[in-house]
C-alpha cells in the first residue's frame, strides 16, 4: 500500500513541543542532515524522509531505507543532562516506539497505543525493536557534547521502522521484518509517527520519572537469556540479569562476577529461558 507522508496529518494531534516537521522525499540520512543544522535550531525539530540513500545503523552499519515502506525520522533535542545520563534517552525512545506500535494494556497512562493486536513486541538491549524473532525497528542516537561540562549540547535521535511489508534483500531476510508481516491491520505511517512522537515527549518532559523502565524491562528480549557480549576487541559469554535505572544492562559473566554494560553489542546465544 502506498501511503503518503503528510505534515498536516502528523501535526493534527501532535504535541506542540514539536515546532517543525520537515518531510523530504529523499535524503542521505535524516540524522546526518539534521546534525548539520542542529546548532541553529531549537529542540523539537523533526526531520522525516520517505527514503534514505545512506541510512545509518549503529556500529557503522547501514540501515536499509526503501521508499514508501518505512519511517525514517530524526528528532532534535537539547536536554540539560550529562552525557553519562544519556543512555536513558535511548531506552525511553525504545519504549516510546514500542508503545506506539503495540498496546501496552494500560489505560489512561498518557501513552498512545496503536493497539495493533496479534503480536507482542520486545526490546533487545539496547534499542532494537523486535516482533517475534525479527528486528522491525532500530534507534541511533548521536550527540554533540560540551567538552568542558560533559553535558549534551544536542542529541539527534534517529528512528528507523520497517512498516509495510516488502521483499527484503537476501542479507536481511533472516533477521529483519516489517510490522505488517505480523498483522492484517494496515498501518498509517503518519498516525504511527504522531503516536511515537507524543509518547517520546511524554517521557522526555519528565526525565526523573523512570516509569518507562518498567515497560522496558517487561518487554525485554534479553533478560534471563544467555548472551554473547562484544565490547571492542573483547568477546565473552554472560547472562542478562537486569536493566538498571539508567538503562545499563546488568550481566553475570561465566565466573559469576557482575558488571553493568552501558555500551557495546550483544547477541542472544540460546533462545530458551526467554521472558
Ligand atoms: C540500528 O538499527 O542500528 C539503528 C538504525 C537507525 C536508523 C534510523 S533511520 C532515521 C535515522 N537516520 C539514519 O541514518 N539512521 C536513523
């Protein structure tokens, strides 16, 4: 189905925090384009593209961004927090996206659920959204930091979601899915964008409230599982134990020592013991 991205549709029920919604047919990367002009803009600017020619994923990977199928958007924020607290922005974004897609079952919590029934989404630390065993969305946060204070100057939060079903390239077939692969409901990208942006603002406007972490933990794809941790050149096995209040992943190594990951890459080793 071809649905057109529409500024009017997105803005209809959008929180006024978002002062500008810019929609482009094609950009290199919404994160790169927004970063280039971030210094001269107020927070609450959102750039959305129908396709990206150089969509970026984490750890130098690319993010496949075909036209008319997905959501590729970047939000500019200028939070008054230290870079050491920035992980919470990543985790709360993952919850905002997850809640936009699925019904969290809680009425009256200020969260806008799409309520697409028939599937349960989950979050793979730190910020990949899964349905069953397919990744359907990823988040890439990029910050500029004031070196004197270690505070964030600005952060660009990039969200990529595979919405409509499409034929995936061979290298993605086994790992990536689209939301509509899992439901008969036809999804309106504009409506989903509005919900996710409103959910993001709900959490962002009250950063001391860590309620989103309970949803993050409840829908974790990794807690209780055996994982492989890749940190720089080091790789080791561990069990994912918990998510701490800053979004760090508490793990137990094979020698039973515990540590908290704030960055790095994990992969699931065994699919049993799943929460
Ligand atoms: C990942 O899965 O590793 C993160 C993917 C993030 C993709 C989004 S799409 C919008 C924004 N622009 C980019 O170039 N990347 C992010």
